[in-house]
C-alpha cells in the first residue's frame, strides 16, 4: 500500500500474476475467501483479484504482454467467487472511462504515460540542442506547455545513429531527466489517472491498484502527486518512494554491472530509485510552475475542486504513517 493512502496500492507489472487454489477456498462459514500465502505473489493476487475495483496500467502497449494479461483477466472473473460478471472492463483515454467507472464493478484503465514518440520529441526539442554545451552542467528542460500540440511537427530520423544519440542523451539525463519527461509529456494521462482515482474512491467500490513496469517511476510520480496533494510531509513521500529501491536491492533486481551496448538504456542507472530523483521531480515542479505541485496540477486540469474531492477521501481516515513506513514491500 502507498504510504498514508489507505486503499491505494502500487506495484510492478501484473502480467505474470500467479494463481493458486488457495484463492478459490472459502472459510469455515463459506462467507469469505480464505487466503493461504503460498507464494510471495499470493497476497498481491488477493488484492488485485478480489478487492480492487480500479487498476491503472501506466505502460505503453509495447511493454504489455497481452496474452498473459488476458489470461489473468479471464481468471479474475472466477478466481474468488465464480461470478463471470465480475471480470474487468478494459478502457483507455479514448473510451468513455468515466462511464465505465460508474457502470462496471471492476475497471482496468490503460494510460500510456511515457509514450515513446513524445519522449523522443521531448529529447529533440529540449535536450538535444544542449547536449554538447557542457559535459557537467545539469540540463533542465523548460517551456514545454504546448509541446503536445507540436509533437507531429517534429520528424524524427529512424536511422541507428539518430536513435543511438537519443539514448545517449537520455542516459546522461538519467532518472531525474526521465521524471521531467514523464511530468511534461504525460500531463493528459496523469490528469485522467488522478480523476479516475478520485471518482473510484468516492464510489467506495474497492481498492485502487496503480502499476507500470517496475512500479517506481511512472507509478512513483503519480503516487507522489497524490501524497503531496493530501499534505503528506516530503520526508514521508521520499521514504515511500525509496521503498522501491530497497525492494529491488533486496531481490537483486539492480545487478547490472555490464556497460550497455551503444544505443540502449543504461540499466545501471534506470533500475534504481534513489531519493534524490523524487526530490528533483519536486524541485522541477517548483521551478517550472511556481507553486510546485499545485501549479502543475492546475496546469494539467486537476484543479482545486478536484484536489478538494481527493483530499476528502482521506479526511476521516486516521493513519499511522510511521507504522505504514515500516512495511517491507510495496505490495
């Protein structure tokens, strides 16, 4: 569970969900599912299959294994109660997602927050021209408010030299640069995600699960925006974000020692979640939008009215944040 956000969970890819017979068993009174934790993933399955009403998938289509996704979505209809009507309805920003939230018991909302085309345009428009200015000076993109309207005007070369150059620049910018790009190119999708979470919580249907590929970058940015909106101290936001880094270290998911091939991402950089990256994201919002998160949220359409509605979902919940931050896993 995300720190101090009861009912909101974050995790990595859901494609490889495991299923165990324990999820089909009832307790002695035959009134509720009895969960035997047979594997590290069983509790996550219980949350996703039985307790969640909204799953927000922030990945691009190319990152998703549709065959595996359809397998667990079909299983989800019968895994806990045998009711085929409890299957997930899949929508994206092009669909009537608000209606789906009202009419469907369970919704998967797919939002490509880090589109490759938009990322490449962002690199070309704001970073490439500065790439040779200094090898040491940090580079920060500015004045991106109308870039989505310009995205089709920029013709990107498909040759290997050009692609290698983009990746070299992105590797130099690292996670801090990636977070800038997520915030700037994913405005519309982040706004939809925030509104969908608010609406789901207001309807009190069930939990919200937010995920991307690893549950730390796109997911981490979205969770940070929510936590800051409800007034969570920055120290707690940073602690919660850093749980991803701890998890990956504990499970040896950051063991990349080889120098990457030319034109590819440097996984030694992008498979971590150091605290300074989420600090930089907050700094970037303050620099670009004056009043930080609130200015950014106004810019993307999640205005004060929406923010008040989101805050109201946590007003009457007393949460021991210190206890929550002692947990040992993200989900």
